[in-house]
C-alpha cells in the first residue's frame, strides 16, 4: 500500500468516529492523516510504509495507533497528551512529540489489531435471548469468550428502547 492509502484510512476512520460520536478520536485521526511524515520518527515511518491494507476493513492502522495513544494516557505515561485529551484540544505538534517519545510502546501497538469492546452488540443478544425464552421457556445461561470483559453477560440488566 502507499502513503495515500494510509492517509485515506485515517480520514475514513475520522469520519466513522464523528458519525459514532467520538469527536476526540476523529480529531486525532484527522491530525495524523495530515501531520505524519517519514522524517517524524519510526512510528510515522512504519505507519506510512504499511505493507498491508491500512483501512478499517482490514488492518485498522488508525485504530491501532489511536489505541496505543489512548493506552499511554490511561497509564499516565504521556501527561501532556492526557491533559490535551481531557480538554479536547489535541494538536499535531503534541501528537508527533508523543509518537517519538514513546516509539517502542507504539510500535508494539502497531503489531496487533485493535480489540473492540463493543457492548452495543448486546442488543442482538437481548433479542436472541427473548426469542429463545419465549420459544423454549428454559433458563438461559451465557458464557462470553472474548473482548468485552464480560460486559455483554449483563444483557439481562439492559433494556431496548425505540430510537
């Protein structure tokens, strides 16, 4: 893939984030689409020279990098980034400085696809459970193996409301 495909993947992810109500991640993706340069360090070079498909339908490079940045914030490893995230005022210079200051960590994040802990899929689980309960009348026990940290196991406590 080429650099244009990587930049397009970041812009596409930004649009998706805006549509899903994540303006901060959208801003980060937009900034990265514009500010990454080959001379911006090892992380930028790895991203811009991505060998696979960087898009959200394949390797999800933007989410890999955003996940790594978020992990730095959560661990307290990038205090300036944490303050910028808290205020919603992230800029390109800060992002580039974090990419170079935390290269080893972020390069490891780029090695793995993102794991989405989406509990919205509980809506489908609720519908299936209700269908089975009405049809079979048996108690339902659920076991979740995977990324949602058991959050989808609480579907009995969730309710569906018309939009």
